[in-house]
C-alpha cells in the first residue's frame, strides 16, 4: 500500500497531491511542501498510509476528536 500525500486547505478541503511507495520519500516530499509554503499560509500537508486515495481521504476527514489514526503523519 502506498503513502498518499494531501494538501489540506484552511476550510479543510482535501486535495490529492501525489503518492509514494516508500515512507522516507513520502516523508521527504511532505517536508519539502511544508517548508516551501509561504509564511502565514494556513494550508497543511499530510501523508497517510491507505489502500486507495478514497480511503486516505476518509481517514484524513475523520474528526479531530477521534483518536490518532495509525499510519497518519
């Protein structure tokens, strides 16, 4: 299963960016996206381990009140 990378807007809309098979390359890509974001930009970038993009969206859309999802970064 790949790691899916998403952009999350301040209004909590998810946008699929890319996928990576290896954790390190996904982590590095997310870190690069975060560091290149403009100062004051409220957009966040997350990666999630899931079987499909739709499953990744579902897991990331889970309420913040829920426990942390395993595979979430």
